[in-house]
């Protein structure tokens, strides 16, 4: 039976004042009236079952999956996160150390592992096994990031589409700050809920996933609060086009337009063997951020 965390105050600023945006699946999406953070007031804690193998591969009787088949995501990951790869290779040395939080099947690590020492934390047993299989020389911690004991002098910490999944957001950010070295860099992506497209579609926006996504970010919130925490924003943009495979596109179109599920398009693409075909596709807005630890700032 699933366990839930019932939120009584904003995780980031501890305010108890918020406004309700909408209700979906018995959960209220609210905005903190003090700091502006958006989050669901009830959050699933069943991590073991949330990120099992069903999360990474769609089954016809499973409505909770996110990916048609994550093994098809290799080309997508290596292209989508090229902004991070380009920045890292410009500033790394052979002694550099990189940690990826929520590494999936380790496709990004395949790009970078030959250039520096790399480590990974992955909460999903299935994904951790796949990462080790794809990168046998990388140390992979199959654990919740907040629970794992790890070194504290990383030059780079990357987390792609992971920050929105957290239950304890502030502890997550504080720990990242603490394990970076004096000039360390945090690179991450997350949906941009501040775009006009996400606001128009509201609860039907593909980014709104109450089972998995607990927090919803806008660039203004990230600028204000990461700076206050002790980071310097090096790069921040909203991307509206990214490479996606056809199966992934259909999975997310079903979220925005529920009536499409009746057309069984995913089954058709699998039958035609085109669900792994990668194309540039419009999304409602995704944030790409590079933030460097600021030695002069105080936590």
C-alpha cells in the first residue's frame, strides 16, 4: 500500500500560507504565498514501487509509466543534455569528479566517463543495474540521494529531470551544495511551469504528473533561491524544442489530450516499429540551468 507525505508547510521556506491552483488525482497543487514555490500537498513516498521496471517500459495495463521504453532513450539523452556536456568538457581536468543523481540507464555517463572520474546515485534498482551494465567501471549507488554517504568534493553534480521528483527539496539542494568543491558546478534540467503553454493547459500539461512530480518551478524562483542559497547562475534558459522518440511523444500527448488513449496510437507505432524514431519536437517549456558554487555566499 502506497505511503503519502501530507505537506503542512512549504518545504523551502516553512510558510503555512498558500493558494490552491487546482486539484488532480486527489492532490492539490498549491503555490506558497511567501516564496512562490509550487508543489503538491500530498506526495507519494512509495519509492520502491514508483521507480520499478514499469516506470521505464510501458505496458498496456499500466497507466503510471512515463516512457514507452527507456532503452530507446539513449540517442535522446545524449542529444538533449549536450548543453551540459559542452560546458563540462570546457572546464574539466582529468582529476575532475562528476556525480549524476538519477542517472537512468547511465547514457549521459557514457559520454563523460572516459574524461574524468564519474559516480552515480540511482534510486531505481532496475535503472542502477542497467547503469552498471552500460558503465561497469562507474561506482553506482542504488539509493536515495539523501540517504547515501558520499564524498564531498565533486567538481560537477548533474541531475536531469530529477529535482521535481524530490520530497525534501531543501535538503536535496543543501546536500548538493555541501558535496561540491569550492568552485563546483550544479547542472540540472526541470520542466518550466512558468511558460504560457503550461499555464494554459494547467492540470493537463504533460509536466503535471502528481504521481512523480512533486515540485513545479519557474525561472524567477530558481534565480532568487539558488542565489540566496549560495549559487551563482552561470546559464539559465527555457528550451521549447528537444529530441524525442515517437513513443515518448505519444505518452506525453496522452497526458495533454486524454482522448488520444482511445486511438491506441502507441500500440500502432510499436507494431510499425517506429516508436524509437527520434525527431525534434515541441514541448511546453523545459529549464536548463548551470549554477556555480559561490565561495563568498553564506548558507
